C-alpha cells in the first residue's frame, strides 16, 4: 500500500523518472534501441502511411494526460483570447519597420493581403476545431488527415512558431518599456556585440523577467488567464481607439503623396513579414478542449476576433503613415515616437503603456496555446510523455508550459526582432498551407468509401494546386516579369475547378463548415505559398536547418517512441479490423488500396 501511495504522489507531482521520458520498449535497453534503429525504414513507412481517427484524438489521446482540462471557456472568452493573442508586437513594432523599409504608406495594403490570407486560414482551422476539439490544434488535424510524419514536421515548426513568436514579443516589450522610461531600447539591454554578432549581441534580461511572470500566470488557471486577458485587452482596445482618433486629428495627407514608393514587390514583401502580426489566432484553436460548446463558441471566437483584428490593423497602419513621413518612422517604437513628432509628447506614454498591455496579453495567450500544443504532441509520444501530464489541481499542463517558456526565454535573451519575425512567418505560412491541404483531404477522401479512381484524381489535383502555387511564388521571388503567371495562375484555377467537378465530396461537416470548398482552401494554399516567395534567403536557410534538426530527433527518438506506443495500443485493443486499419493511427498503418 505504501508503494502505491508513493507512486500516486509521484504521478501527481513533478515526476522526473526515466519512464516519464522514454518509457517505450525500444528504449528499455541498448539492445532494444539498436534493434529499433535497424527497423527504422519499416517503422518509418508504417508512420508515413498512418492516419489517426477523430475518436482517437478525442478520447484515447486525451486519456494519456491523466487528468482532463477544465471546460471553462465560452465564445466571449475566445474572442478576447483571439484579440489578446494577435494584437501586440506585430502592429506596434513591425508596422513601422515595414513601412519605412519595404512598403511606405502602402503598408496598409500589406495588412489587407496578409489579413485575407489569415482569414482563409481561420476558416480552415475553425472547421477542424469544431470537429476535433482537442488541445493539439493543427498537429491533431494533420495527424487525422495527412498522417503521423507530416504532422510531426508541422509540429516541430509549430513549436518553433510559438517559441519565436513569444520571444519576439518579449523583446518588443523591452523596446516599449524603454520608450516609456525615455530611453532607447538597447540602453535596457546588455551590449555583447563585441563577443557576438549584431543580430545576437544585445542581451535582453527584461524579456526574461516578463516571460517568467507570464509563465506563473499560465500554469495557475486557464479561466484566470482568460479573465486577466480580456480585462487587459479591453484596456488595449481603448488605447487603440485613442491612437486612431488622436492620430487622425494630426493627420497630414501630404505623407500619402508617395503612397507606394517600393511598388507591388514592396507591398508583398512587407505582407510576408507582417503575417507575423496575425499569428496567434491558432492558439485559440488549441483551447477547443476547454471550450463548453465548441460548435457554437469556436466559430464566433475565431472568425469574430480575426475580423476585429484586421479592421484595427488597417486603421492603425493608415494612422501611423498619416502622422509621420514613412522615412522618419522609428523602427523600435513607431507609434510612441510619431506622437512625439506631431507635438503630443504626453501621448507617447499612453501609447507605450497600451502597447505593453497588448504585448502582455499576446505573451499570456501564447504561453497557454503553446503548452497545449506540446501537451498533445507528447500524448502521441513523439515528444516525452512527461510533457503530456496535466496538473490535477490547476487543470493545466504545467510541465509543457514551463519547458516552452524556458525555451522562449533563451531565444528572447539573444535574438533580434528582425530575424525572429522573418523566421516566424515561414513556419506559420508553411503550417497554414498544410492545414488547408488537410481540409481538402478531409472533404474529398474517406477511407473505405472513396474509390481508388477518385483518390488518385484527388492526389493529382492537389499536386497541381500546390505545384502551380510554388511555381508562381518562385517566379515572383526570382523575376520581375509576368509571362509565367499567364501559365501558373490558370493551371491553379483549372486544377481547383477540376477538383470541384470531377471528385465527389466524401464528407460534409457535422456542425460548421468552410464555405466555397474547394475554392477557399485552394486560395489559402496559393496565397500562403505566394507570400513565402517574398521572404529572404537567410530565413529559408534557418528554416531548413531547423527542419533538419527535428528530422534527426524524429528518426532517432520520436519515430520509435510513437511506433511502440501505437503497437502497444493495438495490443490493448486486441487487434484491429479492416476498417480500423484504414484510419486509426494508433492501431497500425493505413491500407492504401480498397
């Protein structure tokens, strides 16, 4: 009895035994591990052809966290979580940077383009979140429709997205705090440029303190975090209204004479970076597991918050460029400095305080969302299951929250905002493209029902949609011409039309569905890939290096852990039937022929 009691105490507390990290059969001994490595090709093929079921994500995966997350959120909470997650460093810092360097006053068009792209992705996310209301967000959606391996690649980039996003916001927090104190941002940072490069040499201890504070709030209570978030967000909205009204009162239309000094290429280049300003809404989808009525609350929360955010961004961008010539905009604290430039020096303190509140909300929602992503990934054992544990008292994933915030602190301490924002946009656009592809697969393919001919047509049209979008994006990035677009754009259109006419839909959404399928998801694929063509080469190199790192981890650890877990689950179920083989990721590979 004493042993059992001790075991229970360890499980409820912060258990850190080997079995909490590598409990699978492949890691029981060196002999087992060597044998697993030899079987890597077969195991890899099993995981590539494996797709999960909705019920697996909703029931079996959740059960691996030992305790359920508390269902405390409604649509009102989600709207404010969405606003709190999105309106932060992107609008208050990157607007000035991109207006000055890439787009000029046409930065408002950049926000329109990235806003359209984000809204298309919101629709795709919403249908999945309603149908599969779990903490895993896009990771869970991709496991169900595209399989374990694709889901893991996305998962690695999801984690990168959240760590980088929060790190960027934390560094921006320092910039606005310095402005509030009448100092330059780097005066509040430790200068180590002599030992490190310019992009990594301004060390930011204030960012570490802010992240630690946010971490404590995130682990205490989701509902408490929600209440704090929407109180802070209401204050934030009031500050935004003040910026717009007071700023437009000082508007100088002469600043708009040279509306687009860098041309369309500048607009789209800025749009690719400013997509950073919209990331965060996907964190709302990770809260579906804690939502009281997902079918009603998630569509209202996600779509509602994105409409409000896009409208606010456009008005703020217009206001900034009417207040000050784009060449004079400050890249670190553009709105605060703009008010000082038009003779409203006192207002810069109010703006800086409002920006700090907004960024605090973004950090809080990001901490809540990223922990839930990591929790669901760990439920599959692709990451150590220790990270999947949910605290019985708080109903929050404490381990995952702390680990993610520690990683965020390390990145925020060293790395400049410019590097962070570009790299973040690549990861986000890549993931949103995959979610749109997954939605088309969900609508047009159902194992055991879709004929081999229709399945092959679906694959063909998807390949052509993605391929033509990549060709368009590559041509945009490499050439100033237009001839190739006369081929790639019609090919994309015809492939989407072919999917609409020649492949019957296999499933209809039960509660809420994306309108205009396949046009809307196909457009989401095209615009996300197109924006990737405007991102700089160095960011793609960093993205490639990170992808290589997560692949190394996958082939040496994640693959074998998830494979063992799936096979153990299969044994517990007592074998699988043909229909289950077609879908269930936790019960073996998919049968690809009917």
